[in-house]
C-alpha cells in the first residue's frame, strides 16, 4: 500500500485546532481549555465537519454529539473499521491529547483515499464526546453511551457546576433525541484502532517511536462530601470546631498513603490515586469550612487491588468521623474494568511496523481512553507515540511533528489492512 501522509496539512490543522480555546497566556507552552459543549468545543466540531466534508466523507452526529465521519467501502454491508478519539481538553491542558487521534485519523483516511486505495469495509472516524470528565464529572461520556455502559437516564441527569443537566446542555448545543439511540450494535465495528500520545515517559526513555497498547488500566472515580460545622474564623473556638477542610486534608493523605502502600506491597507502580478537585464551602478566608467536596480518581491494572485501596480509605473515613465529628458521604461515579487489546489487531500493527522498519514496544495504557469502552463492542487496540518528558494535561505537552506523522502513517496502514479483511476474518 503506497500512500503519502501530508505533514504540512496535518500539523497545520493541529495548530488550527489548538486555537479553538480561550486566550490563555502560558509561559511553558500552548495552553488549551476546551470543555465539552462550550463555544470553543462547538467551533472545533464545526471546523472538523467542514474538513471531513471537503475530503468527501459522510458526516453524521448522534444525540450526544458523537460525530461519525465515514468513508464508504466497496462492501458497506460489512462491519466498518473505526478509529478516533476526542477534542475536548481539561483546563490548561496541551494541544495533543486526543486531537492527534482525531486529526491523525482524518489524515490517515485522506492519505489512503488520495493514493487511490479502495477499502472493502467502510472506514469511520469518530470524534467522541467528552472523553474528559471536566464538565460532568465522568469521562468518556460518548463512548460509554455508544457501548451501553452508562444508563441513559443517569447520563441525561448529570449536572455541571452551574446546575445544568446534560439533557439541557446537549439540547442547547443542538444535539437532540433520545440517548438510547446512541448505543451501537455489537457488530458495528469489525475493528477499532485509536492513535494517541503516550502521556507517559516510556517510549521517549527507551528511544522508541511507536507503542502498541496491550491493556488499558481500570479507572474509578468517587466524590466525597465532608460536612462539619462552620462559623466565624475568629469567634469559633478551637475546641468547638468540626472543620470539614481539616477532615478533608486527612482524607486526601489517607488516599495517597493507601495507594503508596498498595505499590509497596506489589513491588510495582500500577496503583495511582489522585484528589484533583477540592471545593470548600463557604470558601471565605474568615469562615471555618463547613463542607468540602473532593473528586477522587483511582486507577489500577488490577481492579481488585484498586478496591482494596478504597476499602482501606473507607476504614479511615470511619475513624475520621469519630475523631472529628464530621459526616462523610461517598458517591461512586464510575468503577470500570480494565481491557485487553485484540491480539489480531496487535499483530496487524506489528506487521505494519515491521514493514515500515519501526521498532515497537508493547505497553499498558495507564491513562484511560475511549477505546476502553469501544472494547465492549469491538476488538480494539491503540497506537501510542512519544510525548516529551511524558508530560500531558499541561500546556507543555508536546509531540514532535515527525512522531505525529509516523504514528499517522502506522494508523493509515493499519486501517488499510483491516478494511481489506473479508467477511469472517477474526
Ligand atoms: C484521560 O484523560 C485520563 O484521565 O486518563
Ligand atoms: Mn486527557
Ligand atoms: Mn486523551
């Protein structure tokens, strides 16, 4: 298969996409914030649809805004080959997370098309809605709904910080209809491949340029609300206090302690736990905090070990309730299983890389991706490219043009092979 990835077009488009953000001065890189269904997100979507249509691909959107960009194959009745990722970005993030998979996917399809390649199966690029949990507290909204992992009533009732529900926000953004229709049938995709930056340091450290993801670690999210007793910072005497923020501080350290202990026990580094937000009420310098809400992210390659960490944290909560006279309420937002890539797709990527004389590394993804949920309905795999110093979710996130182009080339060749597989291929 002979085809040419257009580097200038691809890198130019990545830079254009990075401009769909509020102005954010950053001394360390190009800062991008693109929260789902904000004006910047909607502008980015409209622009991507124009690119897809200009390239001659069909575009369809579902009720949650997942956008399907389809190149119809010679046998459209066969299940398609899918690729894609997300364009939303957490606050003050970089310009490569997700976007490399979306624009790299588009470029891969265009490069194949321009070479005269004719796919047997349709090839479809997906822009998946809200991979990031920033607005509604739960990540991979679009891919969860596609695979039926998230109850549609619960999804529509999710609220953002301003109290608006997903149902209201998606409707205002122009995405109407029942979320039930977002779910895709189990045979919709023959195979799915997502291109993404590694978001960790291993490829760079080992001097390699392509990673093949074998497993995606299992994420879980929790919300803890700690209620104490507020009052005047001068007048409320120390012996009478039930300070919710002091209790939250102990809880945060408990979470860190148990994640570290899990790693010490396993001799590994697979358990990670983060308290990423802390909302303090009333949030005044001279007011004793009466209520605190924490958002907690815990991940592990082993979901049993992840649950053991949470059990230990809950025991500490019991002790904290007694010691500090506070209420602690826990809500589980999500607790997902890990997934494994398809050995067949891994093999196809390996063959492509052998042909292109690219050394590869098989690796675990510790970040989650939409592929974790697409795996519920299709065989999946992921292609990783290095990112500088392993940095991601920061403005100084960076992947080199050469690595982006190489990853896109590998993706294109992989999609080309998978889309040539006749009926009955595993
Ligand atoms: C995705 O952005 C993740 O948090 O892993
Ligand atoms: Mn991300
Ligand atoms: Mn991502």
